[in-house]
């Protein structure tokens, strides 16, 4: 920095005195900048990686129901993560709502059809009344009294006005039927959209792989622990990644002050903490056009630098490895393989001592049930921590006053609906008899009118004969209309009956849901295991009386017969670890020492924790013989033994033999 400021000061002095030209000043600045050493820190990254985010949900936090174990190899389309959600219950409710809405629409349309037929009946009667009034009003004034003439004319005008009113009512009734059908279709489409949205949400409650790769788990920002199956998190949290292995590159970050010393296509030297003594040449492929902040590194601003690895590189690089980058000044011969092996051998003769934790490969989270519209629970009882639980034994008891209230409300509603249904069934018999009588009466009236109209025309007055014909036509139409009205009323009652059944079914489904939820408040052990408490967001263990939100797990049931050790090896020592390597596991709490061996190496390097930026690699160790009395969650010390051999006269570890 001092050299940089001195250079700027010199340029300003030169500019003010006009001794050198501007071009010469720039040359001086560039010469000084090139001479400055630059060191960058980066890591190995996979370009073809997929981020795994916790899916959106209607509640928060949510519990991770399924999560592929870290280090698992997955293929495109495989299930990666699924959260606990009540969307399946919502689907059933929405489907029930659609059935209920369809029944209500049919019932309303049928009722409007009945009203339309009733107004049509009134329209037919009004039309016949006008026809009769016109017959009377057509009589000459000279043949009847003035009083009768005026009365007939007034009746004609009244009948005309009444017909206009009845015509308008009939037209409005028909329009009402059409509008209700359209409204029903729109309401149905709305519910179908809601159902499709709920199905989409249910589909989004799980995350599937878009590519082949290796799964890694991220850290929970609130708890500081790695996301696992049974963990709680918030929608949108980064739960992990699917690391691709085909397109590896180096990603580095350059401080603003170092940016002038870097250029595209510039050759740089790479050295890896996990591969001591290994140095390779590479080229900068891209430098970001603008800097950005990196809060974990401080208040500075950094340019992202992408570095392409040489083609055909035989090194077994792993995503997450730390890389030290230094611009190459002069061409130099690469270090020989023998010198690299010697460097590694000298650094790896001693045993590696690391910390680990005893875990179980089979665990079950203990959490409150997922019940629709129930968000808050109270932990009432919890089995003692560290106790051995037998199958069927009580693990935890939760309380939720809202479940009991909803259950009682739905039961009361069901009883009321059942009483309404019974009354409805009794009324159906009387209504059907009434409808049948109305149809028979209309037929009888039509037959009587037809017989009267069959009288010889010459035997009765013309006026009376015309009225008999009008009466005959009217009663014939009314008889046909009575049959239609009976059918419409039957349709209305059928729709009402189906609507009541749908309402009963919906209420019964709610009762079943809350009954099931109430029973699920008491959790029993599905198998034998040990109970381990979890902590809340403040680091406190859950105890009886604690308020629990839906989606939070309070404990874990771990199988004691499937124990292994999970440990983290610092990156600088990772080259000395290999599968099959013997180890000594010491349980400090019980002064117990057990023999084990390394059975798996993590497929990626990562930060040790959310608060510790130390880069480590996960390893798994299996015990040579099943341990007795060892509890999951116990902290252990792991001592990895070195097994060296001679290759071509050069001492070499098994781990180096694979490089």
C-alpha cells in the first residue's frame, strides 16, 4: 500500500511540473503495479451444481420429512428433499368444497327453474285473461249497457298491463337461471384453480434433482447445525447442494486494491491445502466487471475471479477444497513428482488426532402432528433424555386447545346437520304427494275444459264459445307446465339432498381429521432406540411446558444398534486419510477406547460450522465390534494411524498412492 501511494504521489508531482507526459506517467504506474505481489484465496467449485432450497409452505417453520443423506450420489429426477405439509388435507377439503359448490349450484339453478315455471304459469293465466278481456271488449257498445262497456274496456286495459308485468317477470326469471348457471361455472373454475394451486404447492413441497451429482447439506443459520432429515427450517433457506463433478473450476476473490494486478488469460499458480506440495499452472478465464461485498471476510469489496483448470488434469480435486492463487511472474519448471511425494510423506508420518461424534444411521424425529389450521402446541410430557425406549412406549405428549375446540364445534355442527337431514327426508314424502296432486288436478282441469269446448257452437253465444276455447288452450298449457314443474321441484329437492350429504361428508371429514390429530398428540415409539433432546433457536433444550410451533422437532429417537462415528478432518491433514485406515476412538466420558476404521470420505470440503470457517472434510468410521453402552451423541477423540510403505525406493502413504 505504501508503494502504491508513493507512486500516485509521484505521478501527481510529475503532472503538476509538466516534466513527464501523461503517457510516461501511466507507464511508471503500470511498472510499479506489476512489481507488487498478489495472493488470492479461492476454492474448487463445480459449475454444474444445483442449490437445494426449502420449498415454500403455508406455515413457518417447517420440518424436513425426507432428506437424502449427505454424500449420496443422485441422478436427475431423484427425490432430494420433502417437507412436512398439510397440503394433502387441503386437497381433500378443496375437493369436498368443489362437490359442495356443485351441489349448491345445481340446487340454486333448480330452484330458479321452479320460480321460472311458476312465473310462466302466471304468464299463461295472464295471457288467457287478456284474451277473454279482448272478447268482452269487442262487443259493440250498442248491444250492451254503458256500464258493462266501460267495465269491459277497463278490464282489457288492466289485463294488458298485468300481461306486461308477467311477461317481464317471466323474462327476468329465465335470465336469472342463465346468470346463476354462468356464476356457478365461474365459481367452479375458481375452485378448480385453487385446487390446481394446492396440487402445485404439494408438488413443490418436494425438491428433485435436475442433474446427476453428489448431495451436500448446508448449515442452519439459526441453530448453527447441519440440516438433516427431521431438522426444522424456514421456507427459502438453503438446505444443501447437488454438486456436479464434470465441470470443476477455481473461484477466487480479489480485493479491490489487487484488481489492477490481474488480467484475463493471466497465468497463475495454484496450490491446495488438501494436497501439500502440489503446484499447478492455470489461467484466469474471467474477472467480474464490478466488485461486491463479502460480509464473512470483512467490510472490503471483492472482484470474483474464475480460473480454468488445465485440460486432462489427473489430480483428484474435490469441490470445496481451498486454493491459494499467486500470479506467475516468470516461467519455472514444475516440482517433480518425487519432491511432492517427499513433502507429503514428511508431513503425514504422525497420527492425526481429531474430534468426532457418535451418531446413529437410523433416527426418527419427534414432532407434533401436522393438523390443518393448528399452528401452536404445548409440549406436555417428554420421556427422559438418554433413556432407552421400547417399541410402543410413550415418547412425548403435546397439547393443542384449538384441536379440542374445533372438534367440539364440528361435532355440534354435525348433529344439527343430521337433524336437518331427518326433517328434510320427512318433508319429501308430503311434497311429492302435493306435486302429484297438482299434476292430476291440472290434467283434470284440461279434460273438463276440452269437453266444454266440444259443445256445438250454434247452441251457445259466440262470446261464451270463444271463452271456452281460450280456457281449453290455457288449461292444456297449464297441464303440460305442471308436469315440468313437478320435474323441476324433484330436481331441486334432489340437489338439496345431495348438498346436505356433501355438507355432512365435509363435516365428518373435519371431525375425522381433528380426531386423528388429537390421537396423534401422543407419540409412541415405532421401534427400540434412545431418546435425544434437541434445542430451540436459543440453544435451550425442549422441556415440558415449552411452546412448540408446527414443524419443529423436539427430540430424536436413535437406533443404538447402528452406531458410527462422524468426524471432520482439517483440510491440511485430509491428504493423510484413506478408506480402510485404522483408528482408535476414545470416549472421554467413560474412559473407553474402541478400534475402528475409516469407511467413507466426504465428497466435498466445507466449513466446519456456521460460526467456524475452518475448511474440513467429513469422514465416517465403523467400529470393529459393536460397542456396548455407547450412546448416540457422545463426543469422542479419534486418532487415525498412518500406514506407510515404500514405492520405487520412496516412502509413500496409501493416500498418496491414489494421487
